[in-house]
């Protein structure tokens, strides 16, 4: 009988001891299993954790030349014809004289909600409220020129070109061209989607994005289709244009460069994402400057891409969503800078080349809309508390505070500053040093007269 074979009297006496009944082997197997699980967990964490910020100094940066002065109209003002001022969506108007303090000339408040700022051309403000009413106001007086119902829901800025306004709608999904003089509809085109992507008009073509994940090119004359290009997700922001190329971010987390002539994709780069395998989403309208494309992302980062290749130059993390579109400017006395807001309650000034912070301004509440740089001041609004601040572009110190604001803070025609409140527009005029002195002298005179009248009245009462 084999020694390993159990006997009928004692069936387990000579049976081999199973490994799970041997403490040493059991501990060894458990140790191997734990090591394997730890390795799997480490790989999963590495794959799913929030990626770190990127900095690649080898990505080209085009050093700025002298900033071009904006072209002035016949009335000596400057046009602000589209969302974020120019086709590159820089949001920067390099003018002199628009500096605090200000006095208010007029207020227009016949609107329920203003998410997007007006365009200003030839002395007229053009804008659309959230309920789908389009307006034209005289810039110097605030007097209404015309008002038209164009939809039931809108969140975009009209684009002015050659006497026409080009406007997209959320509900109903459509794009249209209006006569800027009277607001009459020239043409209208239904869309298979909603759109809040403020158009850009170049060479008699209208470009805009849609929530169906497509970028569209239409003829400005009649709205006929030229081409349609699909990207990685719904398009919320406005496309930026520079040197024959359109740049647009999407909710699939991609930044895409598209040839304006043909609709062909030149390059497409994915955002880093917030982790857990999510791609992030670009709500922010990109800005193009210095050979770079800048944009905020819902993964709480600000991005800088190479405009030619899409290579990622740098990212900068904030503490919340970055819905805000970047304003890019070289204000006198400062390096090229990206000014942008975050849901974390801060406005940031980041070095445009490296992404390093120059200053951070505590807004006291979420910054949802884009900032504006007009002259040497940065204007930013907070959704919580509905306040607008003026900030020195150079130092990051507060220079101005206004009682209203929420989304996009301000535009200008080089003569007046137009502050956009939650449901109102205010025209502010800079007060010169001479005017300030005159006002102070007048106030001192009024105080002296009141004191003299009060003293005379008190004397008469004593006599009585």
C-alpha cells in the first residue's frame, strides 16, 4: 500500500496536507495576491488620476511687434464689431483715455437677462437678450433705434459686417442676417441644432459652431451652405480666425484647427481632462495671438497650444471650471499676458509664453464670463454678487468697482465704456482730471452754501 494512500480505519492519516491548511504557503499566496492587486490599483490610479500640468518651453512663441492702433471711424470712435472685439477673439482694445473714474451718461434696462455683450459700430450698440429680442441703441444717448423678436432663447453676440448683423439662436435653432439700420430680416436658415456660437465673418463667409458637433461655413450673401465639418463634440464657444484658419473647442474635449477655405481639419488636440478617464470640455471661446491658441476648459485648466501644430505649450490649473474666454494683450509696461477668470472666484493674469502667474485677483465669487482689456484696465464681472471690477493690467490692483455685472463685463468704442449688467447696459464717460477738479470745487462750494444757509437759519431761530 502506498504511504500516501489513506487507510479505511484512518482515511486522512496519510493524506497530503492541502496548501490552504499550511500557514506558510497560505501567507505566501496572500502576499502574491496583495502585490498583484496593488499593482493593478497603481496602474488604475495612474490612468485615472488628474493629469499634471504641462510646460513645454520648446513650443514656438512669436514675440509681439508694436500693437496696431485701432482704426477710427468718422465720428472718432472705434468699432467693436464682434464677440471679443476681433476675429482672433483677443478681447483687447488698445486705446487711451478710457480710465476710471467714470460718470454714467445713460442706462438701458428693458431686458430680462444679458449673457453676452453688444457689438458697437458707427455709434450704435447691437445686442440680443436671453429672450430672443434684438436691439439697436444710439451709443451716445441710449435711445432705442429698433427692437425685433428673433427667437425665444439666445446667448450670443451679433457680428456686424457690411451693414448686416449675423446672429445665431438657441431656440429655435437658426442663423439669420438682419439689416443693421432697421432690424429687418434679410435671410434666415434653420439649423438641425441649437447654437450660441457667435459668428465670425471673413471674406463674405459666415463661420459658427453648433451643438450637433459641426462647424459651419455659409455664404454671407444668402446663407447658402459652403461646407460642414464635424469635430469631437458639441460646440458652445465662438470660433476664432487667424491667417486662413479657424480654431474651435468642443464638449468632446478637443481643440481643432480647420482650414477656412475648405473645412479640412489641419490638426486636433485633446484636453488633458479632470481624471477618471474624462476628456474635459471646452466651453471657452479660444483666442489666437503670438503663434498660440489660448482657451479655458471645464477640467479647471487654461491651455496654450501651438497654432501651427496643436502641440501643447503649457497648462495652468485653477480651482474650478474655466468657462471664461481668454483675453490676450500686451498692455504697455507688461509682458504678453492671458487674462482669464475661473469658477474658483479669481481673475488670473498669466504670462502668455510660459503660463506662469503674474497676479491673481480675488473676485469674491464665480467668474463665468470672459474678461475685457480696454486701455490699461482689465474688466471682470462676478456672477455671485453681480459686481464688476476694474483691475490694473500691470499690478493686479483694483481701480474701479461697479454695482452691476454677471457675465461679460464691458466693451468700448474708445470714447465711452459700456458696462453690461445682469439685465442692463450702462454708458460710462471717463472724467478727466480737469473735470474732477471742477466737480470737487463745485462740491466744496455747495457744502459752503449749505453751511452758510444752515448758520443763517440757526441765527434767525435764536432771534425768534
